[in-house]
């Protein structure tokens, strides 16, 4: 399922060429997943670092991007946002590579920062970013039949499920569990039994309708949808069981057998409802552990790339800048606070 995500960042692209005029340097950066550009500023700069002259193209960009979500485990889901960067130049004319330490602040994701927990590597709200290797676009997906440079910047984050547990799971559990108290009504009072069970069933249906406004709409059932469906089936089974007891009461006069039959039905449905809750609780715990493991693995990859860049920089010094031509550096901070990242 694709959703709209608002992202704000600062990017810098450096090019080493002593004879290249600054006014003509423009890598013609494009974002394949961009849906709407809200604001952008572009300017060129030049300088000298490690004995080499370079020109750089800087941009502050804010826009709405398309992001692919997976909601099978909602609201215990983990998502990975990938910002794809390309250029209007052919891959034979220009290549895009990572130029060093790449970070983002959680405030860069305007529509996600309040309900998601990002993979951070420090306590200053800096989000770990993993930049992939230099790639090219697929020829079969290009309208021109050409290859263009492509660089992917990935960010990982996990949803904070507390809101949905308190406002969705807990009311559903309480409403469904209350339906079992209808068995406390005497067997002779079938009308009162049906009144309690049907009222709770209609309450559950109305709650589902109101809850659907705050949950994602997709072509499959998420974890919270499956739990709500199981709750509705449980209340329906209670109504059906009480209807069976009412029919048996009309066909038989042995109240002891009816009472035993009623108790067996109640405990059978209660056992299934208890097993359902244990399964959901187990899935939630397993999913939480899996999410934490994936977040730790992502952070380890990020730290490993930072350490490799640091060792490579210390070993080669100014020679590092000769390796590639272009590379982006991302942050949500203003450009005047940025320093030029080394080309990697």
C-alpha cells in the first residue's frame, strides 16, 4: 500500500574539477518517488579541501513522497522508507555515490515523527540513515529506454502501538468478554439473554465502523482487523449458543440437562476466545522482538559504514576525494550550518 509522506532535507552534491566553472555545475537531481514539491532552494558553491578544488550543488528540499507500507502486522509494524535519488543525466555521464556521514533528524519527517520510533544512533534525535551502493535505473521501466544514475537512502522506523492498544484492542476485549456474562441470566429468561448479547454485538459492530476511520485501508486484513473479526465471531457464537439452548428448552423438560449443555457451550466458546487472545498476545511479543532485532541490525550497518568511512578517511586523507565525482549529504539542518562532506 502506498501512502504520502512529507519529508524535508538538505542535500549537497560535490564535484572535483579545478577547471569546471561553478555557474555551470548542475547535476539535474530528480526524485522518482516525488508526488508534490512544496518548496526548494538551489545554489552553487566552491572551495578547496585537502589540496583539491571542488564545486558543490546544494539544495534545501521539502516535498511529499510516495512510501510503500506493509500493514500485515499493524499496529506492531516496522517500515522502511527509501528515498530514491536520480539525475536527468545518463549513467554513462554521471554517477551518484555516498560522500560520507549521512544523518537525518526525526523532524525531517513531518507526518511521521509523532507516531513512529526511528532508529537513532545517539541521544540527540539523529536518525540513522543507510545509503546503498551506486545503481542505475531499470531500462525496461524507462520511457526513453536509457539508464540513469540511482542512489537509495533508507530510513527504518517502528510504529508506537500504545494508542491502538488502549483505544482499539482493550475496548474490543472488554466488550467481547462482557458478552459471556449473559450466561449468568437464567435459562428461562431467553429474551433477556438475547437482549444483552445482541446489544453488545451491535456495539461491537458500531465500534468497528468508528475504528476503521483511524486504521489503514488496504486489500488484506491487518492484525487488528483479524482480532476484531475474531471478537465479532465470538459474540455471534454466544448468540447462536443461547439460541440452541432456547430451542432445546422447548423440546425438552429436563432442566438439569439444559443447564449442563449451557455450561458446556459457555466454556467451549470461552476457551476459544482465551486461545485467540493468547495467540494475539504471542504474535505481538514475537513481532516486537523481531522489530527490535531488525532495528539493531540496521543500526549496526549504519555504525559499520560510519566506522569504515572514518578509517578510510584517516588512511588515505586527501586521496579519498579522487575516488568518485558526485555524492549527496542529507540533513534537515539549514545549509549555513553544514560542512562539506568528504566524497567517498
